[in-house]
């Protein structure tokens, strides 16, 4: 056995291999950090989209339930536009005897108010002690009202009996650096006599 075959690594070889290892670790850490950030942003976008979709689904279902069953129905006028009132159609109160139809508005979701504040969609029913969080990451909520012919209804507060349709628009935040998500749904009210 020769002496040269038993020698270890030189200091230069050790420094070069350490430098290569640091570069590989640095690249790996950068890739992992960017992947984690991208996952977090995509998850926030998906959560925002899901929150908006769930909220708009419930709102349109409740608005559909508010349709008049007959001209003599006690709760025929069941959509209250701008219940705050602030002159902006960014909140709504929906009153409908449907859960079950029993002649009163005391059952869940039969008399409910929705408004957005602080990035949260809030709901309030008579049995709630205050506003209850209903959806997060909600930037804005907007209602546009039409008459029974589909034309715009400019003052639904003064004449809620003329409301023939409602378009609901919810904008949810998707996360930092990502665009907001806008969800819109429109319904026509039934006037069954």
C-alpha cells in the first residue's frame, strides 16, 4: 500500500465541496420558499372564491324564497333594499315564510339581514345577539334591482313592491398580489297569484 492512496481530502477540496453544498442548499431553500408562498396565495384565492360562491348561493336562494305566493300574502313585501339606510345598495334584508310555511317569520333564515364590513360578510337574524360572521375575505356586496319587465329600478326603497329581479355581486379578496374574484348572480322574483 502506498502512502498517497491513504491521504484524505485537502483543505481546498473540502472548501470547494462545502461551497457546492451551500449553493445546492440555497437553491433548494429558495425553491421551497417560493413553492410555499405560491401554495399559500393559491389557497387564499380558492378560499376567497369558495366564500363568495357559498355566500352568493345562499343569498340568491333566500331572495328566490322571498317571492310572493299570492297578492294577499301577509309577507308579500319581503325584500328590504338598503335597510341601513345609507343610500347605497350594499345590504339587504330578506323576509320570507318558507322554513316551513307556518304563517310566521320566526324560523331560521326567514328574517335575515346581510351586510359587509371589515372584509367579512355578516348576517343578523332576530334571534342573533348581534352580527354573526357568515363569510370571510368578502370585499364588497352589491345589489341591483330591476322591475318586472327587466328594466332598472332606480328607487326600490320607495317602491319595493315593484321589484321583479335582483342581481347580486360579491367581490372577494384573493390574497396579496392576486386579483380579486367577482361573483355575480341574478334572479327573477315569482309573482304567483
